């Protein structure tokens, strides 16, 4: 008798196919082999948020392709190394088996997570992005808001009419940059968008790999604001997020570099945007050191510094580099002071 060791194996044993998506820091695909390795505690969860793994499982029945797939939204707590707490996964499986029996089937799966303590409901904005990406992947039509959103980004409705554009329509445009002229449409609109629709657009774009042309337009919009007498923090934060997955890392990093040169980068919302959405920029040694210096001088104080640093030390992509920077002998006295206070806090002193 074969022992089923993972949630993946259990679901696939019922003949269903699985697709894995992160739902925490970004809405992005997770390769099956990475998720299975995470389940086996061979690797930490790649994109932890609040020391938890937030992810979606898309379950489809290959024998019934005409039926829409089922979606499960699950969160698992992680240990100090960012790896799965097996006790949580096992408890989840216990609830699942109680609901389904030992052999999962399509009909039973649809209500299987009712009252499961590890299920969660994403925010509406995250759901919009997830469904936009899912329908694009499945080659299904976009939502009924899509055409209206395209007309808005063409400038046909007037830039001040953004409140009538559904978030789902903007998410559909962002998920379909490879279709219907959307890359050019979005690029042309960026200089004219009011701050609020620009922010929504960038929150959607942070989940997509964007082209050079869109990245350049975003960077120029951000620099234009940065060079004003009173820069618009809403625009700057949006641009950081929108640029986070630029194909041209140099555009993203150059913008963040100039942002860190400006006193406004002491704002907690801008520092959080860099750490939470554009953390790859901190792989650059110079940007990372300068970011930490700004973080030490942040407007919100020591508690904010502690939270951001804890997050970056927990994130696998930044952990090693941050540890190197914390030992940097050339750090300023202020940074040394707040780092010392951080470790005192960790030790409970």
C-alpha cells in the first residue's frame, strides 16, 4: 500500500491536476516541484508573509475540461526557518479527510474546506488579480469590465472618470499585456493617470513581468513627481510596486536609487513598498546598504525598523544579503544603534 505523504499527492490521487499560486506577496505561479519540496520541508516557502505561506490551489479534472476548476485558498504557519510546520499540514489533512473520506473526488472537493481553520478568503483586490490571471491562463474571456477599462486607458472616457472603472477590469488589462495592444495602451496612459488609478494599475502590475516600455514610463512618472517641490508619496509608492517585476532591473534599481537619495524615502510607506514588493532590488549591495541607512532614520521609529528587518531576514531571497549588511563595518553610528536595539528586542531585553 502506498503511503500518501503530502497534500499534493492526496489531491492528485483523485485524478485531479493541480496548479499552485502564491497569494501573499504577489499573485504568482509556484512550480510544482518547488511546492512539493516545501511540503516535504526540503526548502522554505519562497515568498512568506507574516511568517505564513499564503497560496491558492487550482484543482481541475482533466476528464471534464468543460467544468471550471475549483480554487482553494490556504495558509500554513511556518517555522523559524520559513519551512512548513508539519503539524499544521497534518491537521489540515485531518479536516480534509474527515470531509472527503480517504479518496478525494470532484464533487466532494467543492465544499471540502468549509470550516477548515487553514482556509482563508483573499481581499477583493487579490481575488481580482487572481481571476484575471487564471482566465488568461485558461484562455477564457476577460470579465465584463475589461472593455470599459481598455476604453479608459485609451483616454476615451476622460482621466477623471476613473471611479467608474471596476478593479477587475484593470486587473484584466494588467494580466493581458500580451494581448489587444494593452502594453502600448498602458504605456501611453501612465503620464496622464491621476494618482488613484495609477496606484490601482501598479498594484496589478506588481504581479506581472512588465516590458521595458511600461517600466520606462512608470519610472519617468515617478521621477517627475520626485523632482517636484512636494513629491506625491502615493505616486512614488505606486511606481515602486509597479516596477517591481520589470524586465529591465536597471530601470527599477535606478528609480529606487534616486528615491533613496531624497529625504522623502524616510517615509514608512515607501520603505515598506521597497521591502514588501521590490525586495529583489536589495540584492544590489549599494542599494541594500543605503536602504538600511534610510530605514534606520524612518519616520515611524524603532518598532517599524524591527518589523521590516525581521521580514527581510525571514525572506529567503534577502536573508543572506541582509545578514552580510548587518555586519558591515562601514555602517553609520545611527544604523549600528538601531541594529543593536533590534537584537535587544529579539532577545527580549
